[in-house]
């Protein structure tokens, strides 16, 4: 009888836990690693506004905050530019039979990416347009995180993004991923170094002016 009452007491806990888990969007399945950048449909990720900018990762990743995440309201309502800090959460699943390395572009002032490690620990990476070069993770020059997902693995992601709306005012929130091999080829290997060309041109003009 005691065990029966104990089970009754535990029912609300399991129900609330199940509801928190069910509130997650479905995982986005990666079925190819060719191509460049892919926009992730809104149904695969959720958003949480942080008006004060003071929410911690332990708070937003708790079951208490799970129901506060919601779909992409910026698509219909736009941004509230008074709020500069936003949290995202989503899951990616590698359906390929080999590891896939993806990039996550961050066109924001500051961005933190949280991915799970063993033992309930989380790996934290940072990047962003206003983050010093020495403190950027991933592909520093283009502000993109770099993540490898094992075959069949489903990985959970949290992001904390801080916008500088004085410099950049997006109309809607969008989430996208890139495939590392293609992104690196396009952004580094095949990219023309226009800055060196400009410097050479200026130097040539200065040399000509000095000669004249």
C-alpha cells in the first residue's frame, strides 16, 4: 500500500517531465552533407525572449522554462527591438552512415552555443561580430560554429544570441546550418583576397606618384 501511494505521488512529476520533453520541436534530420547552406524550417526550432538579458543557461535548460520556448513569432510579428537577447533550442540528427561536420552561422554581436557532453555537462563555444578574435571559436573569420555529429547521433543545441540593432536590424529570425567542407572551400580556399589586391593597387599609385 505504501508503494502504491508513493507511485501516486510520483505521477505528477513524471507527467510534468513528459510534458516538458514533448514541448521540444522534432529533430531536424541531416540526410546529406553536400551543398552549402540550408535554412532550417521554423517547425524544427524554438525561441525564447530574454528582456533583461540576465537568464542563465541553467535556467533556460530547466523544465520550468521548457514551456516558455515558442515558435518563430518574428515571422508574423517582427522583432521587438527593445529586446536584444534571445535563446534558441533545437535538435539535429545525423541520418548518414558517416560523421558530418556542420557550421552554424552567427550574424549577431555575441553568440554562445551549448552542446551536451557526458555526465550532464555542456560544452560552451562563443563567437560573434563584436567578440575579440582570440575568443572566437569555430571559423573565426566568418563567425560560424563548427560541430561534428556522429552517425545516427541526435544532438541537442541551445544558443544565446545578443543583437546590436543599431548596426543590424533583421526583419525575421532565421536558423541555418552549413556543411563544413563546402563553407570552408567557398569562404577560404576559393575566396579572392580583395584586400591584398586593393593594397597592391594603392601601393602602385603611391609609387607612381613618388616617381613623378
